[in-house]
């Protein structure tokens, strides 16, 4: 009798669990995203993107009509921000560090031109991961995209051109996916700096640059199937190892196709090298790095010793 009762209890417990899962799943699925509209001529549309963000909730979708928007945007909830046409929806950052600041995970931004800012788009923080930055234009910023201590972001199908300093820069950021982007006329295209590991840079087009891809103190990254041509230095590694640089087309570089400095145990073949001044160069000596105020310290030491000698006379 007791065994039958036990099985009955277990049976009803399983039914109850399945019912709760089923009910919770479809309640969540049934909650449709709310839509917010910015610009355009619709009644009740917002004038500023930030106002629409402030009134939205997690999972909502904000659609932005063609026009110019001069504002610094902070996105602090997981929403989808969509521009009508990336060639005609432009965000100009005001006098601040960024045009768009990401302060939440799972954000999608697509369909915008972001220009004339210090940093076009900034993600900074270990809690702000898994964002999707796709189908945008970043132009005439000092830096297009900066990611600090953030992981599993997808940066794809963007046009990143004519940025003064950097296209995409990562610091202490892992497992990011950078693919199918077009980079034109940037000073330095992609920089993986200081402990940016396990990132994938795949199938991008890089043209007209001073430095194409620079891996600095970073490990276990995959650089593959990229077109890297018509610049000065194609790929540079400094104090980095266990990176795979394979199946890239590296051509028409005025200086060096792949340049490594104090970087061992990297795989840098097979690649296609065409018409570079030098295909591969390896430097074993650590790079010359001076700390800020180095010259001042030398002068101070010299003055100290001169004073000490005078006192002993």
C-alpha cells in the first residue's frame, strides 16, 4: 500500500512539475514585445532615442526613423534598437566620451550610422555581455567600437571607415566574434589589448590602414579567412602566443605582412602573401617600452647624483 502511495505521489509531482514548466514557458512566450517609435510622423512618436529607451522595458523593440539624432545614448536594459536605414539614420555624439553606451547584456543595435564621436560605441563591464552589433556604419570617430572586460559579443556586417585612431579595440575581453565587417581607411583596424583571449576574427575585409590587426599580450585568438591588403603592417603580434593566424590573404603592404615581437608558439601558416615589401618578420627582443615620465626620472637621478658629489667635496 505504501509503495503504491509513493508512486502516486511521484506521478503527481512529475505532472505538477511539467505543468508548471509548460505554463511558465508559454506565459513568457505569450508576452509580446512592445514597440516604440522615434522620429517619423506618427502620433505619439518620440523625438529623442533616449526618451524611448527610458520608457521601454526588457525585451522591447525601438524603431528609429530616418533622420539625424544628436545625443549621447545610454542603453541600460536588454532591448532591440533598430534604425530604418543605416545610411539615413545618424547618431552624432554630443560633447562626451561616447555616442552609445551599453549598460546591459543582450542588446541588439542595427541600422545606424554612428559618427563624429570620441568613441562611437562603448561596452564596459563584465555584466554587459552577449550584445549584437550588426549592420551599422561607424565613421569619423576617434574610435569606432571599444569593448572592455566584456565577452561573447557579436560584431558583424558593419562598415567601419575613416576613424581617426581605431576601428575596434578590445581590452580584457574574451570569446567575442568579429566577422563579415568591412574596414576602410582606419589608422589601426583591430586591436586586441592586454588579456583579450579566445576571440575570433573571421572573414573581414581590411583595406587602407597603417596597422591591420594588432594582438598585444593576448592569447588563443583565431584570425582566419580575412582579406588584409593595401596598408603598412598587415598583422602584428607583441608578447602574445598560442594564436592561430591562418588562411588569410595578406597583400600589398608597404612594410610587413605579419610582424611578430617576443611572440612564440603562434601558428602563422598557411596564409597567402602577395606583393608585400616583406611577408613575415620576427623580432625576439622585447619592444622598447618607456614608462610615462621616463626622461624626467633620468634627469632627477642625474641632479641627485650631482648634488651628492658636490656635498662630498
